[in-house]
C-alpha cells in the first residue's frame, strides 16, 4: 500500500493518526521539524531542503498549515508523485476577513496553494481545540484563578482524537476525499461552562476572574505575539453570548458522535494535577 506522510509528528493529532494507521497495518512515515527518534524523518515545512527525502515514495500527506514553504512543498509533492493531501486547516478561514486575520491568513494561503495545484486536496477545518484548555493548567497548579477576558464567549471544543480519526477516514476512504469538512465538538460551551465541567471532573472548583482585554493581553505578552493576542480578543468579543454553530462532520467521518469536552477533561486530568 502506498505510504502516507504524517507531518507535525510531535503533535497530539499526528500521534493519534499514526497510532490509527499502525493499528491497521497501513504504512506511514512520521515527520517532524525536530525528530525525536529513529522512526521520525526531518521535515521542516518552512525549509524546502527537507522535502525531497520526506516525500520520497509517498502518495498521501497529512499536512499541517505552514504558509512560508507551501509553494515549494506543492512543487516537490507533485514531482514526487503525491496524489492526495489532507490539510489540517482551521474554520477561521470561513470568516469574511480571513485574509487579513493573523489567526486565519496562513491557513487560507495554504488552502489556496493546494487547491490551485493538481493535488487532490481534502480540508479539515476544526474550530476550537479542546486542548486549548491546557493553557489553564498553570493557574490551577498555582492555586490562582483563571483569567478570562470574555467568560461568556462560546466555543466548540473538539477532541484531538476526533480530528485524528477524521484524518484517518479521509486518508483511507477515497470516497470521502476532495472535500472540505468543518469539525466541531458536540457542544457549544462558554469558557465559564468549560471551567465548570473541568472542575467537576477534577473534583474541585476551578475559579476564574474576569479581567479586561488589556490586562489579559499584557499577561500573555511574550507567549502570544501581540497581533495574535488581539485577534483572539476580537474573536472572543464577537462570540460573547453567541453560541457556536455546530456541524456533524465528526460523526459523518468517524461513525460516532464527537467526544464531549467532559471526556477530554477526563482524558487529560493528570495535566491539571497539583
């Protein structure tokens, strides 16, 4: 069977996808910018010099969105005989101002480059990653309230295992390929509700404090670049009090309803242990 290249090898979704492929005996090659073992090849999506070896003998690619090297990647993939690319994109590309948004522009640029190429392209567009909640772990471990600029902002947290299963489905079932899928979790939840669910799983309250956008932005300075932080604040402002529209794409691709945010919390409870 043709080999599948799985990029972003250190990420949770790539690891989950690799496990699914291995369980079914489907040949694959795991790739990372910083390989951490002999079974992982180097593929820096911003460094075209790493593309030829990574793509040799590959017919399908699970690709993370990196705009800086996408034109070279497409050229090398076509030359290598790649037939199908599954892109981990973002539902942010669906916004009217996507081309001007720091959160969406790179994903949109990669989508456009792939769709303009002869490569068959499947787009996976998740909304909010449930794993973003790991950003609260430091506050919980230090006994401090989580700071939220928009506690009532809604999201659609999707479990990384569901994204991995969706990627597996479109990589292994030709009838599902060549389309765009918006992936959401099964519930639209505010940040405040997510913290309450997390607290219920952990068996202890998870306090939060509403802070101004300016205070939150100053607190994340150094960890989130300013334009990205502002783009997040702008997005949260637009979804404050406005439930997220959900899709059934996860169930359509995997055959089961999406995992709940509570399930994600149970699966990652150790990350919040004091």
